[in-house]
């Protein structure tokens, strides 16, 4: 009789044979019996966009279906060419159609790529409804954008509650960012340059809002992660997508501000900050923070080192490859060296042999 692997448990959840709670409990029991994380498949940060080419085929069909519906109804990104009342009606009908399709492709077939595509289409239709609604109230452009983004947050949150598609969390986060920035522009504040969204030294509140929203997103993402440390359910996948949004918001704001300063002290601080983010990524077992900071290391090398920049980039690339290959071993050493802190036992396991010996 062959051993049941982590992939088998994921497949059982996808097929509906096991619930997410049962899968998490089974994984915890298996880890306790095995006594070591090395017996796991090594896929510590699951990431899946599609399961087969049939899913890509369906996504192409869904995309064409949406474009055809938009053409027939006259819907555009900013509403519809046939009036705001019809725009809202067509958007609601479209969202109803997406929900009907999601009941089959998401709940019944458990397909990944079609579920992501349907979430995106639902978000577009929600935004179109918001634009049509704002047009009915004769709102100005900033208020229109804010209204559309805010309604998208509400609609996408309801969609997530219905279908629990992890990618929807990223769409919700982006809509929250857009709504918050929109509210800031209602007072007459507009970023004069796209970099103002990340530069703390720029005029306006946008960079401060970016880093605060990023921190809020990080807290929620860690909540998802800690509720599923073995990462076998959709909660961990939801946390992954939220990290993808939160990490650039935090890292880009701090790093770009330091990089733009241009002083030696700021460059040293940038180097230390990226190193701290790398350590944080290892501790929480998420690579997104590390990836978000790599571009600044490359830019810093080109700016400061000049002639030897590509040599440093070569070393950086080799270091990333080595880190990816030895991530588990490095994380085990780091976590062993760190003292106990709140939530450490709720992070992905790193050394169950030592834990069982202690107990």
C-alpha cells in the first residue's frame, strides 16, 4: 500500500472527497506521526494557476464570451453606450451569469484557471455597474472612480464568501487601494507623478496610505497563514495572493523612498531593510517579500557600483538560486536560532523532531 502524499490530500479536497477542515486535521496528524517536515513533498508554498490545458481552453472561451457580451450590450470599462440604466441592468445580468458559471466550474469541477477568470470578469462587471451608477448620479471623475472601486469591494467580497476563490482576495485588495486613493482625491489631492504613490517624501498622503494599507494586508495575510500552517486549504492560498499585493506596497514604499534619497546613509539603510525583509520572508515562509526587494538590489548595484554592477547582479542571481534550493534547510536553522515569539508555533512547521523530543 502506497503512502498518501500531500498532493493526494489536496486532490481529495479539490474533488470534494474531504473538506478543508478534514484535510487540515489529516495533515496535522500525518506531520505528528512522521515527526519531520523533510517527509513533506517540499512544496511549502503551493502555487497553481491551472491544472491542464483544458482549463486554458475554457478560459479562452470565457474571455471570448465576456467580450461578446460586452459588444452585444455596448458595455465598456466606463459603463455602456446605451445609457446608465441599461448599463446597470446589463452588469447585474452579467454578474448573475458569472455566478451561474462559477457554480459549475468552481464548486462542481473545482477548476483553478476558470475560477480565476470568472473572478476577474465578475470584478470587471462590478466596476461597470459602479460606473453606470455614478453616471446616474452625475458624479465627477474622481467620485465616479471611487464609487466604482467601492462597489467592486462590496461585490467581490460577496463573491469570495460564495465561492472562496483565493485570487478574489487580490482583486479585493486592489479595489480597496483604489477606493482609498479615490477618497483622497476627492479633497483635491492628486499625485503629480506615479512615483508619488510610493515616495514618502512626496507631497500628498498617497505613499503613507500605501504603506498603511500594505501593513493591514500583511496582518490579514498572516491571519490566513496562521489558520492553516500546513497550507493545504484555500485559506493559505488566499494568504498567498494577499502577500503578493501587500509585499510590494510595503517594500516599494520604504525602498523607493530610501533609494530616491541618494545618500550613503540611505543606501546602507536600504541594504539593511532588504536584508530584514529577506529574513522576514524566511521566517513566515513566504518568498514574496524577497522577490519585491530584488529589483532594488539590482538598481542599487547599477547606481552605486557602476562598472562592477553586473558582477554583483551575477552573485545576486546565484544567491537566489541557492536560496531557493536550500530554503527549507536555511529556514530550519533560522527558526532554531530565533527565541520564542508570539505566533511562532502557528507558522509553517520547521523542526517537528525537536518539538516531539521536547514533549
